[in-house]
């Protein structure tokens, strides 16, 4: 059987986080169209799309006369595939069943993210596959799953920091000094402490008692916005999951950047009400940084800035 020819689709596909397809589509522009649940197409190469949970780069169209032809066509492109089903679900499932099984085993933090190439595909109709051999996320549909600790952390916010550090391919360690702004009740502080770092936890509200009692944690009952970088001095990691208006957060981040006292920064940008796309652009314009929507985020983005001198560590 001849393998169907892969014809460039001419558009990039963006998978939205659950509940945020409208936000992603609005951020992409008026020519973006939702072609299936949470799957949005926009003409041309990939655009700035921090609200995308996964981006399908350079997708191709495969015309398939049969299920076997679909399997052959996908196998000819690469080995590992993740189905995002938007149409002809039974037929798509039959094709999927004949492709190599891709493990969805949850990670045991700080285990690294998968490195094997993982493509995404869907059936547009009974005889047309859209497939991208290369995607932006190392995780299936951008969904980072971990073996959770349901005993020690005071809330589930720790999963956001686990995911951010996994994507950053870098993390605090013994000898590092970390600052956790808006720390209460202490989920992010707990993550950094378990990695061996020393943590200054700053919040007007208290840490959970079991977190405050851990070694290498200093709790300061102050506002995250009242602390000047020079009040603390050089730190290896500045982390913030504080709840505030994004414009106020941007000023705080710029203050820390201007001080040059924080080598690495991970900050949650929480939106209250409508999404301010202009403010998202202001964060994205900060040099040597990236914006992502973590699979454990809600109506928020995560801003990550890493010291170049630590690259590859």
C-alpha cells in the first residue's frame, strides 16, 4: 500500500487549556478559528501564544482511504503520537489502537520531562488526518501529570511550581537561597525546601504550622510589595504565586529585575476578570524570559526568567 502524501496544512494548530479556548482565540487574532473542541487553527507559522497548552508546528494533511492507510501514514512520519479527537471518534480510536502505545505514566518529581518526540494528530473527517510531528510541549496534549503528595503540602499550588521547574529543566538545590513572595500557606516554600534550598517566605498571612516548622525556612510576616530587593540582597530564586492585579505584579518584577539581585525568577500572573492581553505582551517583552500556561494554571500565566550563567546546569 502506498503511503499517502503529506500535504502542508498552511496553518498552525493551538490546543487551548480547558475553559480558555475563547481567551486563546482572542489572543491569536481575528483570523483564528476553532476547528474542534479547544483546537484552534490560525494561518501561517506559529504565533506568540502563551495561552496555548500545546502548539502543533507545521501540521500536514493526510488523505486516507482506510484505517490501515491512516496508521501507515502516521508511522511513516514518526513513531509516537497523541490523538486529540474532534470528529469520527470511533474511526480515530481504531487508528490509535494500531499505533505504538505512548506511556502516560505520571512523573515522580524531580524526574525530568520526556525527551522522545511526541506528535499530535486528529481526524478532520473520515478520510483526512491533520498531524504535526513536532509540538511545543513534551507532555501529551501539554498535560503534565505528577505522582502527587497528598500528605505534606498545605495545598495543591505546589503542582504549579513542580511543572514550571520541570519545564525550566532547572531547580533550586542545596546552598541556594530562595524567596517566596505571597508564600502562605506554603506550598511553593515546601517545594523549594524539599529540594534542599533555604527559603525566605514572605506574606502577611502565616505559613501552615507544619511548613513553618521545617528546617531552612525563615518566615517574614510582611507584604510582598513592601519588601525592597535590597532588604534581602542576592537570591538564587525569586518565586511568587501572590494574588494581585497584574499591573502591580509587573512593577514588582521590573523592580527586582532592575536590582539584578535575583538570578532566577518564576512568577504567576493571575487575571481577575477579563484577560489583559496588552499586559501579557508587556511581560513577554521582558528580555530573557518566557510565558507559559501550565496545565496546573487556571486563569493565569507563569512567567519564567533564568540566569544565562546557569544554562545547562
